[in-house]
C-alpha cells in the first residue's frame, strides 16, 4: 500500500475490466478514474503544471486559469490546492453541478460562460474569456490544454506503456477524442510499437474535431467545437462518431452489471462495440480507454428527469437497453426485474 503526501502522487494505472460478458465481444477497458481527481485528466494536468514550474512560468503569486468542461478543472483544482496556487476554471452550463461544487470545495473559482461560439458550442467563448483575463493581469497563467505538448506527452510516457505492458499482442485501441491529448500520446507511442496497432478515434456526433457539421452536445467531456490543435490525423486509422443516445445506453448497460462509468467512457465503449460488431474478432486483442467514472454524472446521464427532458421517454425503454451492444442476451434479464407488490 503506497504512502503519499500529495494527492497527485497516487494514480492507479494498471486496472483493466474485461467487458466481454457485457458486450458479447472481446474488449478490455483501461480504467483511468481511480485517482483523487477521478479521471484521466490528472495525467495531463500534472505534466502541464510541472512543465510550467520547470520553465519558471508559474510563480508563488500565479493564478492558474484554464478552460475545461469539468475533469481537467477538477485535476487542476486538486493540484493547485496541493501546491498552493490559485486556480480559476472557465467552463459552461454543460459542466455537471457536482463537478463545479467539487472544484469550489478544493478552493478554486469557477466562471461559467453562457454565449455560444460560431460552431454552436461554448469552447470559443471560453477561450476568449481566458485570453481577456491573461491580458488584464500577468499573474494569470494559462496552461492551454488545447496546445500544450505536455497534454499528449503525459500519455506517451504513461498511458500507452501501461497498455503495452499488459497487452503485448494488442491489435486495436479505441481512444475518445476531446483535446486529442490522450489520442496523440497513445498513437505516437504505438506507431513505434513492435507490431501494427490500429488506432480508432471515438468522437461525439455534433463535434467538429474531425470535420463535419456542428450539433447539440449535452454530455461534457469528449468532442470539440473546433479542430483540436494537437490533432494529427496521420496517426489515426479510423474515426467513429457516437450519438449521445448510444452513450447513455452504454452507460446504463454497464451500470446494470455494477460498473458505473462516466459519459466519456460510455461514448468510447459504444463506439468500440459498434466497430467490433462489424469485424472478425477471433484472436483479436482490443482495448478501450475509460477516461472517467460515473459519480459526477448522477444528475445527468443517470438521472431520469434529465434524460427524459432532453432525449424523450424512449431513451429509457428497456427494449432498447442493449443499444449498441450486439449480444444474444434479452434486453431485460430476469435478474433485473423487480418483484411486483
């Protein structure tokens, strides 16, 4: 059992879940939420802060400022509290209430923007607000997860080698895409691997990260309303776009087996399940990266009123519960049925 003195010193990186009994196809899920920040964003946050410290950018009176839909904001809040910095997170209305309260509990300030950008998202508006803050006072330090090489380098150094050690015969890797830090770090690492690994990027419908028309996105995490500056598509073999309804069904399908994952994970698993259902999976080793856990989505993805208001009653229809999963199992197992009074 490790003994630590700083919260960012602990990050479980070697836990994988075998989802075959749930999906009906072979998929191992790398769980990245078991740390004090609760998500994979701890890796990028730690790398970017330590790099800024080495370069002398961060000083004792610095105020770290970052645009985040939630998870990176929590990770930076935790690190800032541990190291004695102030932190301001610029987010928008899609950020979960529990996430905002968590950042504030850690001593951070949260600013919520309300105006949409030209692509129908909030990212452009958030970035403009961050830039105006930095221009107004040089104590503000913007780490810029969207352009900071530390974002992808963290996963090149940690996430990808952890997968490679566990699965030396890896065939395909599914990675959700937001800033593209996790995607590019892993893709660059496996480009140099001893055998070909197919890199499949998973994006949300309505995101313009890989082009296409912008659309409504209500679940924070994956997807972008601009092209990620870190993205180099030459490292990506294929892109899968997932509807938010399928994200929700994937989350609920796993929750009914005791695994409560977040919206980003639901998107990645749904995309992976669709891809695997279309391919010959005999002798295939497939891994997907789960960026988050589900507790911060209890008032959204797992809240019946929120789901019905945004997606209609059919989103919870048991007959559609298998959603993207190609299984022979009935949509509602006998064990799932409640006894009638």
